[in-house]
C-alpha cells in the first residue's frame, strides 16, 4: 500500500504554519484529500480538522523537440485538531523555528 506522501515541506511559509498546527506535505497528484486525511490520521495517530491542497506551477523541460513537465505532485496543508501534533516534525523543527521566527521561542 502506497501512502502517497512524498515528503514534508520546510519552506518559510510551512514553518510559519507550524505555529497554527498546520503541516505541509508534497503528495502524489492522484490522491484525494480524503485519502490523505485518513492516511495521516492512521499513521501519525492524530485528528485532522481540514486539508487544503493546491498544485504548484509545473516547470517545463525540453529535450530536443519534445516538451515535458516536472512537478507531478500536489501540496497539501493539513490542519490538526488543537492538542495534537506530529512529534517527529515538531521535534526536528524546534530549533529551526527559534532561529527563523523568534516569536516562537517566547
């Protein structure tokens, strides 16, 4: 069973959203919000309140006369119920949040 989640995203926006209990993942484009919600709830043992998604603009790649595209994935922002967190991501980013956003250290 393939879970569809490629990897967690660590951009300035995604780090800022961690303060609102929102986690950002890149997901295979064929999966729906409902499938990702169920997978996150089962795998991490958390309650998901909302799932927002968008497609990133694809980058064109040319190989001679053939034009192709990259970015065959969607970005999902998953909002957790208050009191829940994904401990592995929160643990690894604790120091980064203090460096990037001093407001989190208070």
